[in-house]
C-alpha cells in the first residue's frame, strides 16, 4: 500500500483560500483523470466539500507523488502552487488511512460529529468508480471509511458531540436563542436544491417556519423539493418552488434565506441585500462602521502575517508536521503539513522522511532557537524583584479601558451562506439590519464549540480500524505470491504424475488416482504451515518483505505473480459497489 493524500481544509487554510481553490464538478472529474494519467499514480479519487479539498492516490513513488499531486491541485484550483503550498498537508500510508477514517467519523469536520460527510465520501467513491480511477486500494479504503463512520455513529454518542452544519448555522443566526422559537412563523427562502439545501429546508420545516420558498436553476428540482416538504408527515409547512430569477422579489418577503448553490459567482450581492433591507425598513441599509473597522483590523493582521497558521498538531491525527519525533511510535506512515510538505522541503529533508517511512525511525531535529533561556528568565525575575522592592508590589498588567460599543440595530433579514465559493457577498456583514452567517464565521464559532466525551471513544475506534485495515492490506499484498506458489506446486505435481504414467503405462485408473491424491496431500501439507504463517507475518507492521522473500526462496516468476494480482483485481472490480 502506497496511499498518499494531499489537500487543504478549514484546519490548514483560511476560508478565503478554500473559496478560491474550490472545485466544481467538472474540475473534480478532470483532476481525477489527470491524476491517474500522471506517472506516479495508479488510482485516484477527490473528496471536495465546502471546507476541504483532498486528492487521494495510490502512488509508487512518494516524493514524485507529492510533487505531482500538489501541482495538479494548484493547476485545477486556479491558485498558484507557491500561494497554495503553505496551506497544503500531506498524509502517507497509515497516516492517510487514519486521516480519512477520522474525516468519515466527523472528527475533522468544522462541526465535530456531523454525519453529512459520509454522503460526500460515498459520492466521491461513486465518481471514482464511474471514471474507473478507483482500484482495489481506494475501493477498499473508501468503503471501509464508510463502515467506520457508520460504526462511530451507531456505537458512540458522537452525534451528541456535534450537529449538522445547517443546524449549527441556524444556531448562530438565532444568536443563542432556541432555534424553534426563533424560527416559528418566519418565512424562509432556500436557494439551491442540492443535498445541503434540502437538509436546510427540512431543518427549517421541522423548526416551525410558516413558509418555505425553494429557488433553483433547474425548476423541476425545486418543485420536487417543495413537494417533498409539503407532503411530509412530520411538518406542516407551506412550500412552493420559484425560478432563480424570482430570488430578488422573494428575498423582499423572506425573513431568513439559506443559500447553497454551485454557482461560481455571487448569488446575492451587497447592493441587492441592501435594497431588500431598505424596502423592508424604509431606511437605507448603511454600513455598520464598527463592523467595518473590525474587519479592517483583522485584514491588516492577516496581511502582516501576524496570524499563525493553524497548529499542525492540534487535530487528532494529529496533522503531524515536520517534527517526526512526535510520531516515532507509529510503525509506518507519516504526515507533513505546510510549506514543508512540498516546495519548501529540501531534498535532503524529504529523503529523511522517506527513510523514516520505510524504517519507522524518527529523524533527529535541531532544537528551536529564539526562545528565551534560563538567563533571560533570571533577568526578568530580577527586574520584577527590583520593581517590587521599589514600589512595594509587583506591577500588574493593566487592561485597556473598555470602549463603549454602539449597539447594532436588530436584524430584519437573516442570511445563512453554506456555499463554497460563497453565494453571498462578504460585504453584507457590514450592513446594518442584516445578520449573515457564512462558512468563515461558522469556522470561527466552531473553534469554541464544546467537545463531547464520546469523541475519545471514536478516536479509539479509528485507531483500531486503521490497524485492522493496514493488516488486511498487508495480508492481501502477499496473497498473489501464495497463489502463484500453490499454482507452481500444482504444476510440479501434474508433471511428476505425467512422468510416472510414462514409466508405468499399464497403471490402472484407480491406482493412478490414488497416487495423484497422495502426492497432492503431501505437497499441501508441506505448504500449509509456511503459507499460513507467512500471511500472519505479512499482516504485521513491516511485513511487506515476506512476499519478496517467498518469491526468492521458491524462485517464483514475477510476471506470474503480477498476472495473479491483475486477475484478482479484475474479479474484484466486477463485484464492486458503494457501501
């Protein structure tokens, strides 16, 4: 197994970069096709959601694979490699499996524990199967990830740890109030009729909104969703469908609007939203200067580089960066993140990673410089003591005087933007009378969301499943060699029986059959213990070399082993299907 993952997500990149790097359906298909056409990759699949873009591939060369996959991501996303590189992460072998299983369980989601990712993984596998870019490895990997995710949701309370992005977004819109009380009686506009929009419409219907209007570019899909909402047994909501060009007029009637389309441009501009608010209130929707000044300060900080990149070790996998000593106990597979993952990593360091992956040996790293040492601590303590002697107390760090905030007017329009790239102009945040929640503000809010105790149980499930998957893959790797060995033994038996018949032409059928069965039993007994044991050894970490040893000891033809493997893959593919 040489599984490689190169990607970026809300944990490694700001939403502005994710938005620009997002891939539409056609771009995803082309990316997968170009990946398998590249030399290092034999299989490929892309997992693209509103908060992650990840390219999975089975590669024969790690270094060439990292370079090729990162270059392809940059080309198809339209973001230059030099700009994209600081936000990319790389997972390899067991760490790549651990990452996908964690994603499937909702551990790496913006809202921990959400289950929508399972459907997105299933869709990703289906696309790869349709394009014939998913072979044995990615089929096994993605289907096992789906099973692991379902197991986590059925065996633990991870659902209580998180919620869907839609529910979380509505909670942010209601500003902490009970969502059902906040939504009751409101008129809602849902723009889009895909899976996320459908979930939003259903959630709003259950919350008690009085009316839902569905707008979509394909009017038939909007009608279908509206009909499902109207005929639902668990809701009592008036639902109707409208074409996309009716959105401006419907927005003037709506209290809350949810947008999640695949549009490449803005669906709601700041001017159109401002006109809507002005029509509702009779007063211009002027910019909120306090919000504008805050946004300007945050932008200045980001441009100055004062906001550090998300910590690579903060997640559960735990996005291991260059400091490999933190994962030295892991027998195989590693992860890197940031500039060191691709262009920023020099060849020597990259070779050290390759050696570490092969041998499971951590690379010694120099200690960080620039941190204050004991001498600096002593000087600080001495200065504090001198000050305390002089003034009679240790000086306290004064907090800035609180600045009176001008309260914003109560919003008359609530907007939830779940699209990537965004459907609603970010400038709407600065309009008084509007509350906008988008992917960026959801990411900020989710950073402070409480974690449930069940998360630890899910992490243990993931660890167990990763170990089991690795063992199964290593055992499967030696199966073609074992099959080729038994085939060779059968040929030897057949040859010896034929030679015996030449020496004893008068041998009757009964005795010939008995002799043949005896010889086969002897061969089977001689091969049974070695083949069973070699499968057990191959399933253990570091057991990949047993297949080579078996081929060498019995002088097995490499092409024969390869043909058995190809035949197995062909048979497996005929029976594949999404889990």
